[in-house]
C-alpha cells in the first residue's frame, strides 16, 4: 500500500456531491434560525477544505455564478483531476490549491464567507484539526458560516476496532490499497459469519453493507492512520474557541423540535437539562447516526426582532411533486412518521397550489404563536422529506445554457445527477430504461 505517512494517496477518492454543503442550503439553515448569514445575492467567497477531485465544489461554483470558490487538497492527482473537470465543464469561478491544510492556513490571504470541511476532520491528525480551527479563526469573515462533518458517538463508536482490523490486514499482505481493502472485507465477512455483532443488528447491517461501498472510498476511510470519533459537545467547545457558535445541523430533520427528533422515551431527560449540548447528545443517542454535519456561525450574536424577521421573510421554497410518495408519512432517521398537523398540511397545500411558497405568505396563515413552533417544524419536516426545497433568487441563478451544457457532460459520463438551477443544487437522475 503506497501512502502518504497519514493518508492514502494511491487511490483516487470517488467523486461525490453533498447537497447539504451547498451555499443556499447552509444559508437556509441560518435563516430558519432567524440568523442573517452571508448575502448570496452579491459576490462572496466559499472554500472547501479537503475537496478531493473537486466535484462538489465545482458544481457549487457552476450553480452560484456570484460566488468565487476555492478547493484545497493534499493529493496532487485529486487537484489535477479537479482542474481538468472544471475546464471541461466550463466553470471559471473556481480555483484549486494542492496544499496541506497547515501550509494553506499560513499562506492564505483571502477571507471567506462560507467554508465547508466534509470527510476530513475524523481522518486527520490532531495537529491538522487544530489547523482547521485556525483557518476558521483567521480566514472566515464575521457572521460567516462553517460546516463541519465528523464521525460521532455512539453511532460510529463500534467502527473504531473495524478501522484497526482493516489497518492490520493492510500490513499483512502485499499490493495496493484496493488489495488491502479486499483483505479487510474478507476478514470482516468471516467475523460476521461467525456471529460477531449479532447482538447489534443495526451495526451488523451497516458492516454487511460495506461490501457495496466503492473500495476506493473505503481505502481512504478505513486505511488512513487516523480515525477519530467525537462527541458533539466536545466539537462545539473546540469550535467556540475559534469564535464559532453552533446554529444547527445541515440535515433539516435534526433541526426540528426535540419532541420530534428525539425518541419519546428520552423526553423526560429534557426536563432537567435542555442546554444545546445535552439536546444534541440526546439526538445522537436516539438516532445512533454515524456522523454529524454541524453548521456554525463566526462571531455570532443574537439577532434582534427586525433581523430575525428579515431573515425568515427572505426564504422562498419550491414544491416537488415527486418527493415523499407516501406523504403524509415521511421516512426519518427514527423510522416512518405520519404528520397530520394543520400547519404542515397548510404549508404543503399552499406550495402544491402555487408551485412555490414564500415563508412570509405561509406565516400569514398562522397565529403569531404558531409561527415559531408549528410553522417552523412544518418547514423543516417538508425540507427533510424533499417536498420543499429552497429557491435561489433569480438574480443569483446560473445561466440556463451553462446548466444545460454541464448536464449534457454529466449524461455523457454516465453521472446520474442533473443540476437544479432553481434550487442551486443537483438531483439524482433515475435511469428510466
């Protein structure tokens, strides 16, 4: 296995798109909190730390022509592929730097409005984690947004010995990282066949599913030297030292009321302590999700009533008639939920009738007391279900011709995504044949 001392570099990390990391998605998380974030209707800067082959940040740049995007990665092959892909797609508002994060933090002279760090934190040394926080402290503008993805307890706790298993198998044989992954999967299959993890059915199914994951992704995730799993409270404390305040999760479901996203049997615990750190801990315990994707704001302050109202009134959502076929039953991390609340049904009906809905129009249908409770939960649950999606302001949308050109390239390369110009995102394109 040929590798950087800490990172696997003999295999290219697969190209993935992360809709929750897109500028409009992160801005929506902030505005639903009543927090005025970066203005996406004027020029802004976005940085992705650990951008891999650049696919995610290139699509973000293509969909957001007012933004200037920067991707940073240590792998030379990743950066070469990213620059080629940006050229092929005709995306000019993106640049790439082949640098380790420590060096980039020291040399960078640019301030960013938004930054994203996905699939990096839990797989790098503590010194690199400190550099990520230094980047935030030095290079994100006041009121800017930072999205941090990491493995969390207890959902990924049991993956720590699995990482050690794969590392051990890598040292026992010859060949590249793919060969090492194959040995690790074989060893894991033997453990499962012998009854290991039978007492943890959810984990057992997750481990069985690893054989269906791209082996190059597994190489980066299970063969790297570092593999750290974290408690949300610890991450939030570290982030606070860099001037960050936690404002929500990039996944809308986890921003709903604790009564919705925390299992009922844990609700009595909230009576004694409802601090943000404790609430997030209960969410992780109840859902046992393997990772978190937290959204923070730099130098945040409590918005006044005018700022809060302006943030909410700026939100407009598009209706997706094809989403949630079992509506009003919605799939959630805690299992199917059937929603019958009047506010929820009013929101969906208004959006269905007009094809879109402005938050202010929906709020006008509710009493003042219901807007902050039932109204907000309805919006977040419909976003989670995909029934609604944020709408990009017309002045900020990508040119239709550019979107069509990129879509043709994606189709030629058999990439099952198509750009969503109106929602400043990309959507899975199902093969109809």
